[in-house]
């Protein structure tokens, strides 16, 4: 062995010993470590220790130890080392990605004791139904989560901004009745300046001022339980300024909040962690939480990412179309599914920049537009699916509709769907969503029918007074 190799081997051995000592020191905080594991999902042990060490940057003085900081930057170059502070070294070695320390999850104390019983509602107390707390009836309700998704350029963020403006103004939205005026906080994890320009466009076009709306462009790690306190405190600060409660929180875009903590929107575990954090927010705030999502390359496959997201939301809206966009409800709890509204965009001139070029914003037009007719040709499989639906309605239906499960069973029976497939529910979901988008079927309360039922409010836009 060469002298250089011996030195490298010795340094690697020393580093291993140093890391072991650090772990031992951190393990002395047994209660903190236990609280971490109680509050967090399982993570690689090295990452857990790194995160704790980053939080406890003062551990050297606390434990009375000093360890050299010799850490490998990249495993591809085992001879390439750097000496930095302990805090930065842990981040270099274990964060895996260039994530600022502000979004690294830190240990949190346990929130419940074993002796604490959960609140219960007993059978006889359920005799009086609890109505939804609508902000915009048929669209946005407090205590619920929603997802609005579509391809790039589909105006998904613009539509949510339009709903938010109408909610803050206390006005009906595109024919849907306003029920309660409420403040809005928009968490723009990307393109915050574009959101601000859109609000400026509403102020200029509609003569609005003093709306209880606020925008933040600071990204938040939605995997980190600390996001609950961050969001709640931000909302409380907005309420203090508004002088009224916030009723809507917008998260745009959803995937950026997951990626901020090194998560993956395709992983059900990461999606469910975020969903759990949102439920904690609901326990502290009486709000509707709306997220903006993306469709994948194949729009017929629905929203990009794990379907744990679809399973969690109370309302999911898919936006499609070219010049005229159509917002279609493809999942809803206790409200109709099908076409929600159609709209076009409008350019509002906000002035000129320092070079004399126009500064503009693209928002939803106030003009009433009709939904485009469904002209797409059905695939052979979709034709068979509609035939199977007609059969299921004839044999098991009532009032022209049948339970969705009955329709699915008929598709399995005639071989349109393979019941032996690895995930037979997914092909059915794609088939059902495609027929709903083309308005060939409509669903409500777990029942499906041919064609479009009446959804109640007209999908034409409600004029917004100045």
C-alpha cells in the first residue's frame, strides 16, 4: 500500500470514528430522538441524525466535545474532502440535494399523550346532518381540500385566482352563489410575481381595492410538520391585517411543496405525509385548502403523481381546452361531477416597463362563453364501456342511473377490463375520467348515467360588479 493510500485509508477510518462519536452524543438526547421517530415517517438513519445535528448546531458546547469536520463531498471522488463547519458538513453529506437548512425537517415534540382520548360523536348525535360550510355553493367549502390541475397553459392558476378574488369580494362566481365572504392567502411556491400581476389586473379592470387577499412567494416544505405552524402563523398575520377570518388557502403548485423537502409526488408515502399535515391545519383553521397540480404527458391519466392525492381531496377539477377552457369535476364528495364551467382568458394591460414595453396579465374573461361541444371520436373501448353502462342501468339501475361499482362489474364481465390485472382499478379510472371529460357520462353521489345531468347553477359567468 502506497503512502498516499495509507493516508486516505487512515482519514476514512478517522471519519468513521468521528461520525460514530457524534451519533453517540446525539443518542444521549433519547427523548428528543424518540419524539422525532414518533412524529416522523421512517427515514434513513444517517439522514435523521444529520437533520437533528443541523438543528442542534450548538451541540459542541452542549456536550463539551470537538470533532474535526472532515466530510466527503461526493462518493465519486473518495479523495476529495473539505473542511467546513459541522452544520454545513452534515448538510453536504446527508441532505442528498441542495436543500437550504430552512426546509430540512427538524425534530418536533410529541403532540398527544397516551392518556388523551380522541373526541367522539355518538350515533344519536348524528341525527341532525351537518351541512357543508359553503363559501361558493357547489364549488368551495370550508374544511375541505381541492385540487385543480391541467396541462401547462390551461389557466388552472388563473381559475383559482378568479375564485379567490370572488370569495374575497363576496360575489357570486360564474353563476354559483356566494355564501360567505372570506379572506384568502395565496402561497405561490412558483411565479409569485405573476400572481401579483393578476391581482393588479383585477384591481384595474374591475375597479377593486382593499380586498382581503395576500400573496407570499416563500416556499414551504410541506413534508415537514413545522409547515403547519408556518402556514397557520402566516394566516393569522393576514387575518390581523384583514380584520376578518381567512377562508381560502391556495397552494401553487402542490408538487413544489413536496420537492422542497426532497420528496417525490409519485410516492404515496410523501403525498400522505402532506395530506396529514393539511389535516392538522384544518384542526387549527376553518378554511378550504386548494392546490394547483399538473397533468402528465398523457392527460387521460389524470393528475400527475401518486393517486393518494386524488384519494385525499374532496374536490378534483381537470381543466382542458384550447381557446375556450372547460373545468370538469372528476371527483367530488357529496356534490355533482361533470362540467363545472367554461371560460376564456383576457389580457389586461397594466402599463409599461422601463423600456416602454407593455406589462400585461392574463386573467379570466368576464364574457360569457358556452362549453365546446364534445366532438372527439370515441375509441372502441369507450364505445364498449358505454354499452356496458347501458346494460348495467337496464339490469340494476334506477331513474336512469346505476351504482358505479355495478358498471365496473359489467366491464369486468364482458372483458373490457381485466380483473386479473395488477391494478384493475386504474384502467377503470382512466376510462371513466375520459368519458366524463367528453361529457358522455355524468356521476353524482356514487351513481353514473349516460349524458349530462343538470348541475344546478348555470356554468355561464356571473358578472362581477365593480
